[in-house]
């Protein structure tokens, strides 16, 4: 079993869309572009990936994420299989976000974390910081 953790910075290129699972949980998704060229290349290649968020993070991003924002997304990389117009199965990658941070808006340079810490809450005991020797 390997580690699956993605951090990607890019620009929001579509408005978020919100849907609900059969259980009633909100799920929001949007597309973002990112620079996919290597450091050695001067080419400016752009990749596009769908970002998906659920529960409270989905509700928050519906209110705060708009087209044109520069964001930082943290989460897991997944794929889903779809059938294209020719009837062929195709795997499409997407990021299941656990954290989204607005790096820069169109009007100002701000940093606004829009996280859902409820599921990932870590309570740290201050005594753990002491050196045990």
C-alpha cells in the first residue's frame, strides 16, 4: 500500500457545481488548470483536473470559490471510469480535496483557508512536546 497525497496549485476555471449523494451528503466539484511543464522546459503547458469536495468543505467552497482564483488544493488523487461517445471506457483523474486555500483572488492577494477539520481534527497534548530524557 502506498501513500496517496496531492498538493496542487492552480487557477479555478469553472464555477463549482453542487450535487448530493443518495445519502444526502453535499458534493461540490470544479475544474482547475495548473502548470504541467517541467522546471527544465520553458514551455507553458497547462493541465486541467477536476477537484471534488464533500460535506462541509463542499458547502464552504460553493460560497467562496469563483472562477479566476488561484488556489492550493490538498487531497487524494483518484480515478473514475467513464464511457466516452465512442463507447470506449476511459479513466479520468480527479482530486478528492481535504483542504482548499485561496492564494490570490482577482482583486487582492489574500490567503483564506477553507478547510473541513471536523473529520481530521487532531488534539495534541502539550505534554507531548516535552523531551523524554
